[in-house]
C-alpha cells in the first residue's frame, strides 16, 4: 500500500508524471507486471491496477518489473532525491549533491528538473513543508515543528511555509479547530461529489469515484473541526447545476483559507466565462504577475472548492487540459460539457 490516494496515483499515471517515480509503482493484474508512474507503455484499465509503495511490495505480491521503464534501476535524479529526502532538515548545496552522485552541478540541476519539474532547492522546500504539516498535525508546537522540519529559524519558516501551507503555521496547526462543518455526498455524472459548508460559506467541494474517500479527505484536512453529515440539498443542487444543467455560474459564498496571492488567482478564475478557458500564463498576466506562471498553477492545485472556483478552466499553453486535483479525465469532461452547452 502507499500513502498517496488512489485518485492522485491514477492521475499521475495518466499524466505519466515523473515527479511520482520512486514514490509508488503501479501493478497490472492482467499482465502481472509493475511499472513506474511515467512508464510510456499503453495505459491499462483502471480496474486492473493496484498501487504499491515500493518495488519489494509489488514483487512480494507476485508482480515482475517492466522491461520498458525499468523500475528497479535508479536514475541520477532519483538518487539525488533520495539524498534530499534523507537530509531534508539540512541546507544541502548543489555542489554537495553533485559530489555525492559524481555529476556536474549543471548536469545534475537539469536532470533533476527534467525528471521532477522542480530544482533540488525547490524540491527540498516542498519536502520541508510536508514535514512541517506532519509535525503540526501531530500536535507539536510551532517552534518545535519549525526546527524539526529543517527551517532553522522562525523568520525563514514564515517567509517560506506560508506560501506552501496557504496560511500561517499556527493557523494550520489548528486544522479547523473551532469550525463547524456540515457536509454531504451525492452521486453525479462526474462521480461522487462532496460539499462541505461552514456558517460563512462553502469550504469544500471534492470530486472522486469513492464517497468514503472524499469523507476521509475532508476529515484529514479539517482534523480538529466538528464535522457532521447534514441535508444540504439546496446548496448541492446549485453545484450540480453547474455540472449537469446549463447554469453558467455559481454565485455562492466561500470560506477558504488562502494566501493573498491565491485569493487573487481564484478571483481571476471566477471571472473566466463559462465555456471558455485561459492558460496559466494568461491568468498570471491578468493578476499583474506575468512571471508567476508556476505559482498560478500551484494556486489552482490548492483549490478546495472545485467548480465553485473553476480551476478546470485553466489549461496549458499548448491547449491540452493539464493536471487537475480531481483527475485529468474529469477535467476534460467538464470542459467538454461546458463547450457543448455553450453551442446549444
């Protein structure tokens, strides 16, 4: 088993996302072969796929390694990532990494970014943010979590972690403490839908193939909140109208925790007309930050209220749909439905 959710893992497989190589393998029951997420082979049927955290786990279950993607081999970039994972609480320089793997700093930097889409420094920052989240979830105070995550000082923590957490560490540690969330799940044409609300507005709109998984996700994200099922038929109907009817916009108040930058991005997304799309670069330009394309993509990925904030309307510069927290295939269907209805 792996700690990555099945939907996230399957989406990585569909995207052939190299950033997930080494984090899990997919095993195909019909061929008894296991592969990297980025394997170029033809994609199997979802029902035939199992996910395992390591090669050993897959082999113990009776699967053998793929001869195309060679999951048992360890490329340069993965060796570097293993070092960064082991030394996430240190300030590891590019020169130190290069010496450890016997490669030039320039070649290492290019190989790592080509494989994972991040520089070693950016990857290390992301890993520290993950460790910080875990420490805070375990109930440790902010000061302890700061140093155990490897930030070194509180000033560095607040300058770097706030952008990754979407809020200050002290707020994140509360994980919804004091919040009262009512939620419900219903089936739709795009899978199971979860809608959660507080007294201030909608705080969660999730999509998946598994209603139980959606509830688990909500309870993990808001671990300290009071959460209960409720009849939210009126609000749910307004969300479903966007998915299945001809309602072009959803005018619902939202209660989301975000940085000022994320709020600017999400405001821009809500201004994209129904049936139209914008590229990440166009959204960046629209908020006056033309160089912040990667940050815009990150803000879209952190959107917790699918459809209400229509991050599905943001696509890659080449016109392809790109990634989506709730699954790339679901994103393509949403866009296709909107375009079809606009022609009616």
